[in-house]
């Protein structure tokens, strides 16, 4: 039944994005189906938003349909199959002329491209493409690590603890290899060569090598070193493909790529990336320990705008580096408070607009995802279009972030063992030296603070009198239930 439902969702989406011939590529992340379109003007945005399974739509370098965690991973294969089945047998290009494509939606395309194709955003997007495929493994291993910690602290099932430790740690011990593989694939190299060069970083034998007057250690530089090593390998490989004769290309190119990139990695990149990673960890610790409340206020308050601009992708390597160093990232519980402020703001909008059925329906459908940390439907469907509620949602996030940051400043530090989940979904991933109960209580207190402040700020300051009048003017509230009739009094 679930397969039929997922195929039905895919079948409902396909004609609303212009059909199979309007699609040039398909991908998905944790929550969104990402589609590259030939002709943007063929998309019916309103009809897409009205589909029960669609939580919202976002425009970036691709057209992104928010389906939510779990659902998107099941709908995407069905969507890909339908696209392949429905393509024109003669060509995969849309069945329109070049002139029609140029005429329809040209201004919209140019504006969108100008907004989303800046060098910084393009680079951050490619870096995110390296790490996003790793998130499911990070989540799974993080939850197993948390479960193992509970068993270790309680003394339950001692025979199982070593097995769970191996399962949880195996991926993290080799994450550099996966980062190298994905980096080479993303930047146009041979993926396996990127993985081979990055594997040098985690090879135990590097402990016997001296570089810059000190012994290297396995894993030194971590994911940052793997990213740099694979990026270098891509460029070395391209150079070889350009100059090496085809007759010996299969022998010379891989050998020269791995040898050259490997030597630079061992005698340069591992040391430099290790210094950068250490600086990141030291700065994060100093920032939260010395100015935790203020740092939490700033991070929690600015995260929603970062998400809106796509700049939050720059934090993915930082989170991963912190997880490698300490076993958790202390930044993620603070940044998750932005989602709490968003939920509180949406609840206030719901209360302040009793006559606006459209917005109230959107909020009702998007709130469950919002509580689980999927904020895009509420951002793009509710607060951002209204303007002021987006600002007051940031205020709620800042308050929640300050709450969690304050406890970091007081010495009660904790973090998340994986990236990806947020909101209530982050509870199983919390870890820290103060104990599970304390970590859960502080995080829950931060969420509650974000909800309350986001609600209050939006309820009292999120609307002008004119906004309330206009947004409530055109729609009548749902008819109230008729009052019960009083029983007729007996005569006499």
C-alpha cells in the first residue's frame, strides 16, 4: 500500500512540473525532491502546494518540492521511473522549440539565476552535495552511539556494548574515504581516485611519517583534509587527461594522480587541515564557554536567514569536524532553536488569523514537520511571505539559542552526535558529559523558550492593524456548531 501511495504522489507531481520532457535531472536530499527544469513557466506552483503530500516548494538552483524526511526517499525512485517511462522516444528534450523556451519565463529564469548563482552560493552548494549523501549514515550511527552510551552508563547488556560501539564507530573511522569519493564525483573527477587519496588520511601507517618536524597521526585533518586531498586529485587527474597519450592513459593517469596527490596530502594537507580543524574546535569551545548566552542568541537568531539564503551549507563541514573531534557538535542544538521560534510564530499566526482558512490549513499541515525540525514549509508557506512573522520567528530562535548557550557558559556542555535531524527528532542524538537527563532537560527548555518567545513576539508584534484587516477580510471563519436546543418545558 505504501508503494502505491508513493507512486500516486509521484504521478500527481509529474504533470504539475511540466511532464517528463520538462525535466533534465532529478535528485533528493533529506526532505526535498530536487528537479532541474527546462522550462520553469510550465510549473503549476499553486496546484503543487495543494497536493496533500507536498509540504512546500522552494526555488534555488533547482526546483525543490518539500516532501519531508522518509517520504522523499520513497517518492524519488517512483518519480524517476515515471519520468523515464514518459519521456519522448525520440529525445529527452522538452517538446517545444528553442524560440518557445526562450520566450516563456525568460525574465523569471534570469532573475532566479542572478539570485542563486553567485560564486559563494555555488561553491557552498557543491560542498553541501559532498556531505548531504552522508547524513543518513551519520544519523543511524549517531543514534546507535547514543543507545550504546545509555547501555554503558546503566550497565545493561554488557556483552552487546562492544558490538554497538563497533557498528557506531566504523563509519566515522572511515568517513574521510566517503568524503573523498563524493568530492571527486561532485567536482568532475573519478570518484574512486578521490576515495583512494582520502584513504591515506585514515591509514594507520601514517603514524610512522614525519612532516614539519612531527609525527602524523591517523585521521589528522579529518574531513577537511579529505575534501582538500580529493579536490587536488580531481585537478591532477584533469591535467593528466589533457596531456597523457590515450595509449597509456589507463596506466599513467591513475598512478600519477594518486602518487602526486598522496604526497601533497601527507607532506602538506594533513598538517594544514589538522591545524584548521583544531582551530575550529578551539574556537567553538571558546565561543560557547566564554560567551555562550550571547553566542547562542546570535546563532539561534540568524540561522533562519542563513537557511533562506542557502548559506547554512557552510556549517556542514564544521559540524562534521566537531563530531570527529569530540563525538558531538555543540552548535546543532543551538541552531535547532531557530526551528522552535518558527513553530511558535506559526502558532501565533494561526491564532491571529481566524478567518484566513488558506493560511490556517497550511499551518495545520506543516506543523507536525515543524516540530520534527523540518522548517521549510512554515518558512516559505507562512512566515516569509508575511514578512514580520519571519523576523519574530528569528526572535524566538534567538531566545532559545541564548537559553541553551547560557548552560554551555555555565559548564553544562552537550551536543548532537549526528547532523540532519532537528526539533524533537534531535532528542535521541544528544550527548555530553553532564548525563542524558540533564542534556534532555536543557534542550527541552530551549525548545519551550523558542516556542513561547516566538509565539509572543509574533502575536503582539508580528502584524500591523492593516495586515490583520486585509488577511482576515476575504475569508469567513468555519461555521460554528449550532447551540443545543433547550428542552421544551412541559405544559401545566
